[in-house]
C-alpha cells in the first residue's frame, strides 16, 4: 500500500515570480498571485505546510477593474472610537496607495492564522515598474 506524501518545510524549493499588473484586471492578478503564494501550482502542495513561492508585483498603479467598481467598491475600516467608521472608494485608494488595493485583494484569498501570516510575508508589491529584487532572478509570469 502506498502512503500519502506530505511535504516538509525544509524540502520546499522556493522560486521568485514577477507579475506585471500593467493593464491587467485586479481579480485575475490577485487569484494568480494567491495561488502561487500558497503553493497550489506545485505537485507537492500540502495544505498545512508553506509550499508557496515569492511573488513580486510591479505597476500596481496601472491595475484595471471592470464595471462600476471604481466608484461603487467601498473599503471600510473602523478606528475603534464612536462614529469612527471610515469609508474609502476604490478610485480614491488607488490614488493614495495603489499597492494596498492589490494587497487587500490577495490577503483576503489567503487563510487566516499563523500559516497565512507566513504566506503573506512572501508578497512584494510596487506601484511603479522598478523593484529591488533583481538578485533573486524573478521568473516573469503572464496573467
């Protein structure tokens, strides 16, 4: 009888992937990045082990959305004080912090808890087309 294979953390080989978000749809970039961060593209994927790779996303400011999401999609947070609910539309958040839009979309696709925190630490997002990770020799990925 053959046993089920479980990946071990020390056996995992990590690669570095580069995604150019220029004129790409937000959801498609986010799902591809979340799957790579989680390691679901590998044959050795094990749900309770961090088997994912590092993802670098450039040109976050040039991301696209469909429909009326620019005006209708609202990001909400709460300060903790009475009347402290803060609302921000997608177009305003893209002007202020374009990296945060992608980061929120990807982080909400990753499971919560200690494993999710380790997975989220392998994500790097940059608004422009420059990044300081040339030494890692990132593999360009098409979305």
